[in-house]
C-alpha cells in the first residue's frame, strides 16, 4: 500500500491509499476462505465450492466488499501512523472502480485533532489555599469512628428518631393488598428517609409488640403507576425497638481500635492524618486553579466531535452506575420525565470545559516534550491491578493497546499539571 498526503488544512486531512492488484487479489482469496460457506452451490457441500464457481454463480464481485473492508481495516491505521495524523471522527472514503486483476485507490477525508499552541502556562499567579484542621474536626472524626463501632441494643421505651425498629408491614390499596408492599421483620431506621414521606414519622412513639396503621399517599411521580398519587394503609407490627450504643471515647476504646495506648496519642494521630489530607486537598485545589487560569488565557475552538465523545463517555459511565442499582439510563429518563437530548444538553457545558482542559494539558505536554515511560505505565497498571486483584501483566493484557494509550495520556496530563503548578506563583 502506498499512502500520499494531498492536503491538511483547517483541521481536515485529505490523503490517498493505493493498493496494488496483487494486494487486492490476495484480499479476495482471504475473503473467499473466510466467507465461502455463506454461498450454497448445487452439487457442492457447504463451504466446498471453488471460488470461480461461486463467482460465476453470484457475480464476479461477490467477495469485493469483504476484501475491501479487510484491506481498509488494516491499511487505514497504518496510513494514519505513516502520516502522523490524529483523527477525531470516522473518515469519508471515496473508492475508485473495483475489478479483479487491478489495483484501486481510496481517497480519504477526515477531521483531525487541531494543532493547539498554548501560551503563558508558566508563571501563572494563584492564591494560596490552606485548610485548617480544628479540634472540632478531630472530634468529628473520632465520633465517626465511634459510630462505626457502635452496637444496636434493644430498649424498652417508645421509639424515637434515630432508633431502628424491627417490623412486619402489609400495604393495602383500598381493601386489597398490593404487590411489593409487604415484609417481615424488616429493620427500619427512623429518619433514614428509606420509605415514602410520612411513613417513618408515624412510627415515632411506637413500642415493642405494638400494632399501628400507617396512612400515607404515594408521590405523583412514583414509578409504579397504579400506586402513583394513591392513598394507602400499611398495617404494621413492631417486634423490637433498638438504639445505637456508642463506645465511650477513652483509652480502652483506643486500644481496641488502634495501635495507640491513650486517647491523647490517638487524637494526635487523627489530627496529623487530617492535616495531611487537608494539605493534599489544598494543593489539588491550587493545581486546578492554575490549570483553569491557563485555559482562560488560551482561546481556541474545541471540536464538537471531542465534546460529543466526552458526553457519550459520561452517559455510558452513568448508565453503568445505574445498572448496579437495577435500572438503566432509559429507565432513569422515563422516571425523571426527561429525554436523552435534555441530558446531553445539561452536561454539554461541563464536557466542553473538560475537553478544553485536556487539550491544553496535551499541548503543554507536547511543548515540554513530556515523556511517559514503560515504568510509569507499569506503576499505573499496578494501581489498577490492586483494585481488581490482578497483576500488572494481566492488566496490560486486559485493557489492550487502546487502554494503554489512555493510561499513557492520563499520566502525561498529570505531569503537565505538575509542571504548570511547579512554575506557578503562589500569592
């Protein structure tokens, strides 16, 4: 294959890919071998008819499309590599006439990644950010640890908000029980907001072994249409009332949950960790501020194709998150009475900013000749492997060449951020 660049201007590249007659004939033979069992011919078992017989029966060009597709799939990436082109969308291809024994030429026109030159990315002025860690922050952290180590104890008193009640309930619409409205010995924390509005509030004051009818009305937008906006009654019986009992914050508690012997030692360690986290958060905020200032200082057109790609990626990620909850993005749109077009418009502005930021960082990385080594990639793959209990080699194999390319880009972006921040003036 011979590749020739015709033109490259206004982010549009035009080039040709020329294939010889020998290359085309070899691709036809390959297409025949891969697809011959699709074409039945009388007198021959499936997949056993000679190529010439199939071509005589179905037409000389029967294998042309598969042959050309195979040649294009292999030759197009090679051409982009030879011409050092980074493209954004699917190409427009124009083929010359095809015939056996002859070569052919494909003329390609495709949108390319714009050439971005970034200025003023060194010496950016940003405000110093400091997040103080207070005694209240330390106490709140210790309180959270106490809650994580709390136990539930049965109490012989009426339930109050924050208690957990163990109850049976049956839901009635009129005189009929409705599907999905019943449970036995269900643990419900009062004030959790787990049930429809009004349900938990009416259980305040209930006692062990008490029966109580709860009258509520389902929201108008409730997903089960036959219940939406309907008044219902839940017949409840409470088996237990439990409250959360927190361990006392003292030396004994500290010995149980840490390597320290005293509460004071533990508090000092908690404060040191909070200060480390606060410092990292402040630094990340200053890095973000520096990068955004560079973005604001550089104006250029952001290709819509890249914005659309970012929108698509976010919607796929959102859909995956929803599927863990038992629904998908289509069901979500139905439940929220919105459309895919509305969703895309809502996130377009943020996606535009994200894409521009990536373009700026890419340009800085190129201008500074930032390199990403195999060691850098291995370290990143090792971190990924820790999440999925895979070794580095397995991660590399699983994500493939495209995934490695994305990992490499992300590392280059981070190095560009570090460079901008290291050269910033912090006031």
